[in-house]
C-alpha cells in the first residue's frame, strides 16, 4: 500500500462522521435565526472542521505511537486507535505531516472567517486549535479535563464556531443547542476509555475510568446522558429551540440501552462493545435531529 492510502488509518475516516453531525447543528441554529445560509460558507466551515478532526486524530495516533501506548492497547472497533503506525512504522513521519497540514488548513479557514466576521471568533478558534494539538499530551493527564475536552471541541466550540462563522454573532440558541453534543461527545470518549484503562495507566494518562473505576465512571456517563436530553427540553421550554427539536429525544432509547449495558458490562470488554456501538449511534443521530427541528420548526 502507498503511504497516502496508509494515512487513512491515522485520519480514521469512519470517526469523521461526527463532524458533519455537529456542524449541521451550528448550520441549523444559523438558519433558524437568519432564515438562510451561504452554501459556500457552509462548505468552508465543514472543510475546516473536518481538517481539525483529521488533525486531532493524526496527532493522537502519532503521540500514542511515540509513547508506546499503541503497542499495549487492546483494540475494539470503537477504541484503541487504528493500529496503522505499529504495523507500518515508515508512515510515522507522514502521520505527523498529515496532522500539521490539516491543522494549517483549519487555521487558514478560521483566519478567513475572522477576517469576514470579526475578531470575536478568534478566541474560540485559538482554543480549538490549541485543543487539537494538546489533547493527547496534556488534556488526557487530568481526569476532569480529559472528560470535558471532547465535548468542548465538538460541542461548544464547533457548534458555536459554525454559528458565528455563518452569522457574525454568538447567540443563546447556539449555546443551548451546543450543550447536547457537548455532553454526548464527552460521553463518547468516556465510554471508549473503559477498554484502555490498564494500557493508559502505563503512559501517564489519568481519566475517570482509571482514577474512580469503571463502575463510577458509568454513573458519570448516565448523568451526562441526562444532561444532554434535559438541555434540549429546556431549550424548547425557553423558546430557544423549536418544539420540533424534541425529535432528538427519540435517541434516548438507544442511550438508555447503552447506559444499561455499560453498567452491567463495564469490566467485560467483549460484552461492552454493543454499548460502544449504541453510544456512537446516539452521537451521530442526536445533533442532526436537533438540527432538523431547527430547519423545519419555524420561528
């Protein structure tokens, strides 16, 4: 295989579906407030967000290879990395180049929107880029930061950044809409840490499944699920989201199933895999359903 083909591993294409799901929510809040959005600007926002996502994935693979974690992790279809770099060490430098190149693309698109919409977008963009670079080597060393970092990136930063890039302002609607993916994506990574506890401990990572145990971490998972769905309901009650956004509550059934399985099989990785799968479904379906409500719900 060529190096270009092998770089699909560090990029983790199946996981990139999360980005358009979250961007759609920011597009939905912009459309609900303005009544129209520029498709060319939506494309640029999506390209920038996808570039940032590829970058954080590639940095994660590079740093996990360098730390030796990749050689200790038990991989599942949803966690443990792609395994590309341990199998093809000659691609390591190319993976770092991919991380830096996509980071530059994300930064370039961000600078364009700062020029177009104003400097108030700059702090959010700087935090986002810093998170991309430092997530693996810094945020994962602290349980609280490790918990909130994924949701911060894909929820608050991505949804509100998309909204600002398309409208030129922040809004309470975008803030409330961003809360569901904030809690859900943090949960996505939280549950994916369950199979990696022993391996992560050897390289200095510290997250709640490690420090508190997987049973206690599964309770955090359940609380965050409740927060995600309550944020949608509160948004509708406060007239910050249309009633049609309650369509997203339909994923609560899968979320409850994932929680029940996580509680029962927290220490049994093969039995935990269905919960990991349902967790992915919840993350990919919920933000677009909220967005659908914003597109069709009317003011």
